[in-house]
């Protein structure tokens, strides 16, 4: 398979690669396609007007760019109406907009032990502040899949208003069967919020096909945009069931003291992060040109290579669900009894490899999976530009560390 090159569609001086090997794409992707860096640079130097607030040409160009970005996202994520896509700060902001807006005192919500703290903490805060009930569904430690019988039982027995589903775990990479779980949730009258932080951009994902009601994603991970970008997609009409987190100027209906109710303005108060969105615009254009399937298989090949090699190493234990074939590009492991933070430090300082260590903001997952849950794991996450040589270098580094552990 031909390796993708971040520079193939641009030519500016964006610092694409340095001597470090970046394998922390599950946190935020790096490098970005060169066209993304170029677009942000050009915008900052020549076009930095506010959108939705002016009639001059630069402001109109900003409006057009934003509309186009929404259309590209709609194409990528199977959203039929682009205006149902809201720009947010990150995936956490998108999740909070739904959780804090939709849930009311006395509501019951289902989440899972796979969830990230960007779901678990807002739910805990709401439990304490307004008195919601939170049901946590376990998962199978071997397959990494949500316990479907338990899920169905809870939905059947309790009146659940909202189900939060994790599309893929940020620790195991395991992708869930969302469409089936959503059918069960809807059959029992619950709405579904999908956390697609780890899949949007490089895993086939269609809001229409999965039939979820809300979809939250980061713009800066698989979607390859800059940090500070996120998106929330809402099923048409559901916006009326959640008040915005923030109220303020929208550049429309300024005579009224009431927040406009139309989409996406209802949730986009204040100036948008245009340098971020212009980068996301270039990134989504690049992804559409490459095709999600090509990016998925590129990451799959590197992940499979990494898993295959790590499995053979003595003293290295890979988390079991990472080995399943529907892995979106995440490998978590431990070396002997070494503290994972020490391993990450050695990888960085002796081998120039950037990894991630710890609980990865998923405390309940570690309680289920790993007896050493207080430490967590070392996580390596290849990106669309990771090469075979990069993986070989990472494996050699782990081999050397494990030999001395
Ligand atoms: C599964 C999952 N959900 C939510 C988030 C939060 O994303 P963001 O950093 O964009 O707020 C992350 C971040 O790593 C994640 O992995």
C-alpha cells in the first residue's frame, strides 16, 4: 500500500514533521495535511474577517467557507441537512451541549463503562446538581463490546430518556455495533447520543445509517482539523428539546433579546473559531478527496502491523480487545510490571517516540479490563501518515525496553 504524504497537496513552510515519531493520534492528529496548514496561514494573513456579521466581501467569503465546510462535513458524516451541524470547541463541548441541555431533573440515562470522562463527568455533575439517574452498562473484557443483553434489559425495565454510546473506545479502539443498540434504544423510547471522537474522519460513519439522534465529534482528531474545533450533529427537530449552553450575539435578529431558535445559530453564539474552521474546511476537503475507506485501510494496516509485532514480544501484554479486527487504530499495552508513565518517558527521551500513558480519561474501562488499573496502559495510535518504518521503529523501541524490564 502506498504511504500517504502530508505534503502531497501543498507546498508551504508548515512544520510537517520533526525528528520525533508521533504516535498519539487518538489525542489529536499530527501531522495535518499540508493543505490544512496552508489554509490557516492564508486565512490569518489575508482573510481574517468575522462571519455572519458583515456585508463586505471578506465577511461574505467567510460565510461561504463556513457553509461549504458544513456541507463537506454533512457528506462525510451522512447528515442530510448541513444546518443541523453545529461548530463547537471540541468533542467535550458537543457532548456537554447535549447532556446539559437535554437531560432534566428525574431523567434516567444509560452510559457505558467504555465512556470517556467527557461523558462520565457531566453525567456525575448532573446527577449531583439536578438529580438524574445514571445506569452504567458493562462490556465484555475479551471482545470489548457493550453487554447487549444487559443493555436491552435495562432499556426494557427502566424508563430511559437518553442513551450515550461510545462508537470506539479511546483505549481499545474497538468499534461498537451502534445500529443494533440504537434500534433497541429507540424501541424503548430513548434518544441516542453517539460519541464519535475516535472514528469521525477515518472510519465509515453515517448518522443517517446508524439512525442516532445526536452525534458528537472532535474536529482535531480523525477529521484532521486544528485543535479547538469540534462538531455536534442533531436530528432535525430535536434542537427544540435542548436549550443552548451559551446565549449571545449571532449576527441575526439583533433587535430581539431572545436567542434565535433556527439552526445552527441557536447553538453558535459569539464569533466562531474561523482559523480553526478554515483548517477543518481544508481537512474535510482533503479527506473527501482521499476517501474515508482509503484512510481507514491505511490506519488498519499500520495498526495490524503494530499488533502483530507486539504480540510476539516477551514481557509485553496487549489489551485483549485491541486485537479484534474492528479496531479504529489504537493499541494499548503494558510491559512487565513497569509503570506505564515510565515507559512513555523512556519512549520519548530515548527513542523520540511520542505516546500516551495512564488511564486515558476512561477510569471505568480500566476497572473492568486490567488488574493494574491504577496505572493504566501505554497507548500508541497511528495516524493516516504513519509509515511501516515508523511502526518498525516503535516495535524495536518496545522490544528494547521490554528486554530490560
Ligand atoms: C472517546 C472520546 N470522547 C471524547 C473525547 C474528548 O474529545 P475532545 O478532546 O475533542 O474534547 C475524547 C478525547 O480523547 C475521546 O477519546
